[in-house]
């Protein structure tokens, strides 16, 4: 736990938030909390865990009967109930329902990313078991190519010509030497003002190489980053390189039994530090004080006071705006996709310019197998996702499905709306998370966690100050 001085400093973060007298309604659980968290998606559970470890009194509620919200992992029967209502799985062909853990939001974890930093700092890793993902591929010329992870793979890769490989090697040498805190390492470039397009032009890199670097390494889902200051992209490439160096074969890890294990692990962390959890419990009304700041919630005739609320967008639709849609196709396979035969798990990125006609955003394919305990032995799960750009979203994931070959036994489609909080949403001390995008990594989710924390406390989250023990 934090020292007494750190705890006192944390407490002053709420100095501008008044606390109202509780109404005469029956208290909900203890009745008096610092924060009420609504929804058990990963973003909400991470924040719940962080706040509990930091000494805040947390009440965490979810209207659903299960943990995970949009980040839940479903067995085969649940998947049919959600996405093919009225149908039953043929377990004689697909295997036992209980052997499936299919993620509603398919994502891998960068092994040196912010999520791992928080997992390690809070010791949530003691509740989870991870396994390395075998590889990462990027589509070029209509087929997947392994993203090079060694100098030999780089020189033999079909992604670039020999001359282009030399230019790319010079670029990566430059990136490796950049210290974001020391402008002297930027050379003749001004990475805080030059945009990334100018940096690529400086090194003479061709469009296919730019697509590979920006989408398979920096992991951007579209080309908007090209017009932004280059330093952020340099840092993202460094993050990928550091994640790759950690285990040598792949930058990604994944928890056994599905991503649904992550929210439950953070929920356990919060509970260990005094957090109160309630499933099957919705919110009937939110209470405000005379300054129009939230001061409590009503649920089932009971009341809990609080100083602020953290919630997923579904709890406060009037405080969010619609920013797009994501289509996801969940596939059950009888063998690994072609060109990835040596991989029991992998990511395939299709840069948007590699699709005909070209798109504005990338298509992602995530493949898992029994090795990660998400399906019966001998089967594979493939999850294809992209941002919706037309009125025929199922056609938009077709290029990804075609990469799976002829081994698809079953497909499920889901189109999900994306929401983000409006600018003024947090002025009444209600802090709302963003919907989960189409990317196959958690960096955008972690950006949201850090952003919400900074809105609450008006200072950045310092991961190094987080620590967890089994007792308060």
C-alpha cells in the first residue's frame, strides 16, 4: 500500500468535491463510498482496482449477472444465445460448450505496454496465467507475411526490396537512438513539430513500407497519425520493439481462458482492498447536490452516497455521442489459417490500402487455439474486426475471412456502436469510458484509463506508486 503521506496526498484530490447527507432510504451495502463504479468492463475494473489499492472506498455494480460487460468471454452456448438466438450449437461437430471462451472484444496484450505495467504494479498477475502469442503477420500482395522479429527474418522477408530494407534499417537505427526526453537525440529532425509523413519522406521510405511500420508496428488503425507530431509514433514503435525484445518471439501475450479473466482479476484486487461488488444490480436514479455534482445513487429502494461515479457509456447515454460502429465476425475453424501453419495463435493486420477497393481503416484478424484454452483441442477461434465504413458491414470483414481458408465451421456476426463521452460529461463528477475499438491490442483502452484518472485527479497516473498486498 501507499505510505501515509501518499494517502494524504490522494485524499486532497477530492477537496473540491462536497459530500451530502444520505437520504432516509435504506443504505445500499455500507451506504457511504468515495466512488461508485458502474459496469464491469475492463476499463471500469482497472480503475476500480487502482482506486481501491490507493485507499478509496469503492462500490462496484453491474446490471448484468456476469463480470466483464463488453469484455466478457462466452462459452459456445452463450455465444449462440447472444448472436444466433433460437439456434443451438452442434456439440457433436464443435465439441463441448464449456471448452469455449470466446472474447466479445478480441485483443492481445503488448508485453511492455501500459496494461502489463499496471498488472505488474498491482500484482494482479498472481490471479492470471499468460501465454505468449506465436506471431504477428501483415498482409502484402494479397497474403500474410510474418512481421520480421530477427535480422535474418528482416533480410529474407518479402515485404520489401533489398534497397528498401537498407533504408528501413537506417530508419529503425534512428528510432532506436531517440530519447523522447532529449531533443539532442532527434538529429536534424524536430519530432515535436515535424509530422510523421515528413519523417518517412526524410528516410525515403515507400508507401508499402510506411503502411507496414504505421499499421503493423505503431499499430495505428488509419492514416490520421501521418499529420500529427512524429514523436508519439516513434514512441509507439519503440514500445513494439521493447515488447518484442521482452520474450524474443512475439510482442504479444494473452491470458489463458480468455480476456474475461482480466476484469475478474481486477475485481478480485478491488475486493481484497475493501471494494464491494454487486452483480444483477442496476441504477434507478442518480442523486445530485445543489451544486449539480453527483452525490449518490438509488438502486432497488436503497441508497449509496458517493463523491464521484465511473461508468461505461451504456449507463449515461445522454452524456455520450455516437462516433461509429465496429463489425466483428467470430469464426470457429478446424485448422490454422493458410500461411500461418506454424502458429497456434497470431495476429494478422490488413492495412487499409491492401484492400480493393482501398478502405480508410485496417482489418484485423486474431487467431487463438486450445493452447490458450479458448476452444477444444483441434479447433481454432478466429476473430475478424474492422471499423464500419459502409451500409454493408458484413462485406467489410470478408477480406479477413478469406484469409482463414476453407476450414471455417461456423460464423457469428456482431455490429456494435461506439460511444465516447461529450466534453462536459465529467463536470458533474461522472466519468465515462469509451467503447472498445476494432484494434487487436489494449493500448487505446489504456489511454482511456489514464485519461479518466487524470480527469478525476487533475494529475497523471503514476503507475510506480501502485502496489498491492493481500491485506489492507
